C-alpha cells in the first residue's frame, strides 16, 4: 500500500491547447475550422494500416484504392506488417506534414496514432478495422468501410479528450486486475491461432485462482473503497464493443471508474453478462460508476495494469485527463464541446 496522498496530489488535468510533453501550444496549430477547410480543399492525406492483422492485410489495397477514388491525395501509404514497426510508420507518415493522417486498425493501432498526434496540427482519420473498435464507436465513426471513408471527405474536425496515466495518453480505458493478468498471460501462439477468443479461454484458467483486490479510489475530496476482481477507468463510452453507459463519451471532460462485480468469481461473471446486456440503459449517475476528472487508485497488493490492451505497470497509480487533446475527422453532425 502506498503512502497516502492529498486528493489532488500529482494528478494531471492538462491545460487545453498545451502539451508539456511536446512543448507545442495552441499558437502552433490552426483552428478546427481552418483544418477542416484545408482537408476539404487540399485533400493531403497519409495512410497507415495495421496489416499485421488478418483483416488489415486483406483490406489495405482496398482502403488505398478507395481513398484515391474519393479524390484524396495520398502523400504516403504504408501497410505495417511487422510487429513493433507501427510507431515508426506513424511517425514517418506524420513527418510528411499531411492535414489528415488516416489510420486503419483496431483500438491498439488507433491509440498509438492518438498518442503521436496529441496537440499536433494534424487530424486523425479513423478506419475501424479491428474487432471491437471501441474508440471509433465512441466518436461516432461508422463501422462500414465505405461510410467511414465518406466521413474523411465530408466530415468536420472536432477535438476530444484523451486519458492520462502518468504521462501516457490513452483513448479508451485503463484495466486493473484480472484483465491485465489475462492480457499478460495469454500465450502468443494461442492469440495468433484464436484471435480474441484467446482471452476468454485464458480468463477461464486464471479466474479459478484469481484473488479479489481491495481497492481505494480517491477523487474530488472523497474516498471510495470496494473489493473486486476487476476495475476499469474509461475515457470513452464503449468497452469490448458494448456501451458502458448511455451518456459517456470522449468529449465530456470525465473519466468513468467502475468495478466489475464484487469479491466473488460468480459476481464477476454475473456483472460481466449484465453489463453487456444493459450498458446502453445505464447513466453515469447510476451505481457503481464514479465520474470524475481525476483520481488516485491503490490496491491492497500491487496489481497489474493494462492501458488500451497494452501492459503498463502496477498500482498504485494516478489517472487524469488531457482535455481536447486529439483532433479527429468526425461526421458533420458530431457534437463538439
């Protein structure tokens, strides 16, 4: 257990328009309207697709051809087919100075692009080619490929929040407990052969011996304690392809922290099934949600953490927000706070 801290000690809520990690301020970027007009007028885009996945490999040329058919000028097109090469490919594409960086892939790919483009004068264009596509769902990007391409040419630039864990930005969620253990324990060969089915298969093996965590979350002058196998802190409105609540999104200046189930394994399974069936009918005012701008979270023993499906470290941890950190090309009727 870590030493107790004041409720706001070290918790980060970035000032909109400033990025202390890059030193880029609001005076270095165009307005959203100016960037939207530049994209419509000049149509200068770069394309990166995660072709390491089966779907991305199959669809890369299709995406490439449809962007050209839509009248977009491709400065760069890159299918990333090697593990570990994505960040470099994204950086090379961004360095060409496109107005719009179009990225095709799942939540992990989109999250990598979001971290790169935070507070930069480039909008992110999303082509949801993953399995759950949580961030695309949150920001209203159609899952149909043709419809998603139309957003790139007929949409508008909006800005949305990113989460912060330490100095690492995330689009969707932080998972503490069982989900992190599953992610780190799933055999690579099983993931290759079974895809996402590898995770529930691994979960069944882990759950039998998984011990619940005693969790303390402190935020906005209050302390919340509970016992559970799993805690999520979400920036967006979807998890595992299903709504968390009917009123959470990535542009509301809020994080949503919530345990899944109580101390028993049966309770965890029941809560998981209930969340999948009723998420769209719940609101942020309902139990067990804690909707805050920042929080400090600790557990009775060090617990593993995953951030958007990638390993991060262990508790204790501080989690905050980077408001309006990311510009994306969204449907023309999208709300923009």
